[in-house]
């Protein structure tokens, strides 16, 4: 596994991946963490395009990403993550709405669990899924989720 770590307006970010694509994005100042393996190799140059796209997004200069993604998860999780990629910039869906769109009416909690297991937040925009009665949880913390939604707000 190769990785890079860099500062952003939203805190320190760790990106990791292999020849198949990006496997992890961790907002290190949030509630999530990822331990760098002893066999991992730092490769700042190899992640330059990904770093630049993430920074442009967090700066409000980019709305989507053109990166190879290789998240690891169950078939159900990958189905949910694919649905997250279809939520347009600046829009949100509730867990229940996402469940209906996936033909899994009544499985909002399972959708939430898959959403929470997303190893590539920002790139797979799990922050765009909200609870019916508020923000809902986020791997980087609710304050970060609110900041990301504000970043994408049309009134910005």
C-alpha cells in the first residue's frame, strides 16, 4: 500500500491506495483513524493528482473527482457507495430516500451502516446523506459534516 499525508483547510488528510486506485481517505482531525502499516510506502508524488483534486474541492474550486477508486467492502456496501456517487454536488438525500432508490425500502439503518463504513469520504460523498430529523452522524464528526454541506451550499 502506498500513501500520502497533507494539510488541508479541513485538517490533515491521509490518502492510501495501490495500483488499483485509492482505497482510503481519512480526515485525521476528525473521529476516524487509520494506522499506517509497517509495509506501507510514502509516495507524495504518486498521489499529487488526488491531493490537488481534494484540495481544489475543499477550496470550492472543484465539484467532482476524476480518480480511480478501489474501496474494499461487501457487495451491499459497494452498492450503497455507488449510489452515493450519484447524489449531485450541493444536494442531500435521507437514509430512507437512499434505501428506496436502492429498492431496499425499510433498510435505512443498513444504509446508514454502509454509509458509515465508507473508506473514501469526500470522494464518495457520504456527507450528502442526512437523517430525516437532522444531520446524522459522520466519520469526521458532525461539525465537519456541517462544514462540508455548507461548502456545497448553493448560497455560498
